[in-house]
């Protein structure tokens, strides 16, 4: 029901508050779960994950900055300024909450908003090509030089490159997930999830769906996501102004990135990152702010007047 322009008036304040809340994770208020310190303790045995707030803060603030700068946003200086805000938020997520997957999503949202608002496409395609080439070379080097590294993130990459050899250690979760997907068949055949797949309620929830409901159930879930993303694109294309269009695009980018990356992880196409499946994976803070994003998108949709 709120006019989405109101968020623009307080976009910078929301951005700063999100950074402040992430900093609180490093204070005695921070809560550690399964070795990860990413939450703030609240009364009543509740907790808050500030990184989820940062996602929506970045969507609102980067959209506002792109509108405020106008044509200056297309200059090298303007792009550098926008990227700096995105980089600060990503670095805050990574170093204050030790959450690489969310840092990647925040950086991805920033880059997609710049790409969508910029009139030229070719420079971005060149950058993407260079990025893919650098990533491929980096992975090749890692596979040769850090096989015995103690860094858990590097171990995830090594396990991804050779999952069968590390099926009892680093790639156990992914391999069990693949077995669950395979055992689900067309309409489901539950055998794996109970006590076998680690953290099945979080980033591996899709494999439980595949096993319980089979390929049919997984396709239904993916179709629902596709319809949701299509609706967000429709809102972005028909929004009354650029600010509304960019917010809807940012929400689209957030959900699309999480869905694509989650599917890629559970099917073994990417290393394990801990990225959850929107609206389905366990996590109270995530669902609250995803629903808030949906509310903002519907607020933009209310302003659309189609002939």
C-alpha cells in the first residue's frame, strides 16, 4: 500500500542501517550457528540475519542512485561510483558476516542494474567474456596447486572438480543430493532425505522436492518461479518511471540469481555455496524480506495503467 517513491527518500538511510546491522554481528550480539557467525540475537530466542536486509537495501539504493545521477550514471565516473557502493555492500557481507554466497548475489544485483540501465551492451559482453576466461584459468590453477589446502572454500572447489574422489568428505552433500534426485523418478520415491542429506531444509531443499515429488514436482516448482519472474519483468517494463522499473528489475535479479545458483549447486554444476531456494528453504529473515520485496513489486504494479 505504500508509495514506492517513499523508499527512494530513505534509500541511503536503509543502506547505512543494513551495514550497521551487519557490523553488529561482530559484537557480543552476534550468534554463531554451525560454525557460521551471521546472525544477531533477538529477545525470545529469535535471530535476525542482516545480510538479507542488505539485499533489499542494495536494490533500493542502487536504483535510487542510478535515477539521481541520470545520464552521468553512464559515464566511467558514474559507473565507478555505483560499483563502489555495490562493492562496499558486498565486502560488508563477506567480511562482517562471512557469507560469500550472499556477497556474490549483492554484487550480481548491482551489476545487473547497471547493465539494464546502461544504453550500451557490447562493453558488458566483453567484460563477461573476460570474467569467464579468468574464472576458468583460476579453477584450472586451483585444481593443480591447492589440492591439500585447509581453506574450506578452496576445498569446496576441489570437491566440485572431482566429486567421486571426495564423496566421503567434501562432496558428500552434493553426491547424496544427486542420488536423491535420481531416486525420485517421475512422480517421487522417498528414500534419501531423512538423516542422509546434510542440511536438507536449507540449500538442498530442491533435492528433497525431486525425491518426494519426482521430476514432475520439480518442474512444477520451476514453472512457478518462471511465472513469478515473468511477472516481475512485466512490472519492470510497464512501471510508471525509471525508479519503479529498476526496483522491479533488482527484485527480479535477486530471485533469478538465487534460483539459478541454487539449482546449479544441487545438480553439481557449481561448487557448494550455501545459496538457498527463495520462498522454500528454511530461514525466517529471508522469507520476511522476500515477502517485503513482493509487496514493493505489487506496489509498483498498482501504479501501472495499461491502455
